[in-house]
């Protein structure tokens, strides 16, 4: 009898596909196209994580030797990850346009299906500089509905939408385990890849960012060129102005630095600096998905003037300052900026 009790008491393993389908039931008549789209992303990230996990054993480390649109030397894994995302997503007739950090222009899907209703924007491999030294990297994605009247002649119209129009956003962090975190606008859920079965299994249901943390995350090497409010804010954290002292953690992969902030609270900042007057991070496929997840989990995300999600993009690769984290730290920073 105990054995039976145990079986029925332990929570059943819910895979991400089951979770999405359950969620779709909130929309009667949902066609299942959206869950089919998300399954393309989960498939692509499983292919990417397989390469990340064996990077040292196969010829996937190191630079690909080509400069990308960002003027950065593409790593081989950037190229592989980008092709995996494009390949998997291009097979979904509901996807009309893709935009990637690794492609200068948005990509119009060759099927040109008139029923295509989504655009997907992504950073196939975030934190590339960390690949060769075996530090966590990630993938980010952001999903928009095709704007009314948008056709394939103007793919920019599909993707240059403010973050508050995202219908879904998320990331995968390839860390000590592979975790996918996503939202469709009603809460944030995390799924850990079970390598034995190759399925993402629900591990963090309804994630909430703590109201306050004890860690700030910024690349202090650029501190001399931060606008003054950033330095003053960091000093106030060091001085215990928010009630306790803070430690500093900076991994250099946005997805990993944010994932820690989501779980533990605190604040992540990428301010403007000498080389990047608007900050280094890109609005469409880094700041926006992270900001949607943060807000859905009770945190906040700004560019120091406005909500990230309210910024009207003018370019696929435009950059913006990103300050994201717990309610209390964000309120303190925003007050300093006024
Ligand atoms: P990517 O590898 O996709 O270009 O992104 C790297 C970004 C982001 O992941 C991280 O927060 C930031 O670069 C780190 O930049 P610094 O090395 O200048 O701190
Ligand atoms: Mn990135
Ligand atoms: Mn990248």
C-alpha cells in the first residue's frame, strides 16, 4: 500500500510540451500552432546543448573566423546554434519571419505561407566569449504575432515591435544543467532537460523573483565610464543603504547572470560605457525577452529612463542599457535616476 501511496503522491513529470498544451486549453479553439512553434525551439536547443556539452571533444570550439553583423568574430558554436534555430523554425509554416543576432537582416521563410502568423527573434548563443572556457552560455527567444497587414515585402515590420507586444519570451541556460525558462504572459515556468529521456521536465513552476536580493551584477571594469547614477547606486549597495551588504557576481553571459537574478533576486546592469554609448546589449533579442520574464516574475527592467518593454525599436540590432532585477533594488535605482 505504501508503494502505491508513494506513486500517487509524487508529482507526475510534466514535460514542456504537455505544459504548453495544458496552457493552450485556456484558449478554446487554439490551433496548436503555437505549441508546434515552441517545440521547434525546444528541439533546436536540445541540438545546441548536445554540442555545448561535447564542445571540447568535437571541432566546435574556437572562432569560425568570420565577423558577424555585430563586428564580433563568430564562434563556431554561434554558427551551429544559429543554423539549428533557423532550420528548426523554418519547418513551421506558422513562422513567417525570423531575426537573429547572427544575421544582418530578418529572414523571410521560403514557404511564404499566407497563413504564417508569427515572427521569432533570437540570440542563438548568448555569452559566446565563454564557450572556450567552459562557462555557462544560453539561447534567448522572443515571439511576436504578425502585425495586421504586414506582408513578406517588409519583414522588419514583423520584428520591430515593442517588447510589450511579445506573446511569448524565454531563454535556455546551458549551465550545470540545461534549463528552459519561458512565459506566454501568465507567469514564468522553468523546465530542466532530463538527459536520460531528452525531455524538458517541469522543475520550477510559477517562478517569482524575490522582492530583494543580496547580489549586484555589473562589469566593473567599465566603472570609470558609467554615467554617475550607476556608480552612486552601486556604492549605496556597498554601504548597506538597502539594509544589508551586497556581494558581486558577474559571469559575462547575460542569460546566466539573469537566471541567477531571477532565482535569488538582486540586480543586473549593463550600463552605457566608452565603447557602447547605448550599452552593449541588444534590445530585440536580449533585453526584451529578459524584461518580459522579469516582469512576469514580479521584477522590473528599464533602460534607466523607461520600461524596456515600452521601447519602440527602430533597428533589429539596436542596443540599449539594461537594468533588470528585484522590485526593491529597481525602485532604489529608479529613484536615484530621477
Ligand atoms: P553574445 O555572446 O550573444 O554577443 O552576448 C554577450 C553579451 C551578454 O551575454 C553579456 O552580458 C555581455 O555580452 C558581456 O559583455 P562584457 O564582456 O562587455 O561584460
Ligand atoms: Mn547575446
Ligand atoms: Mn550571441
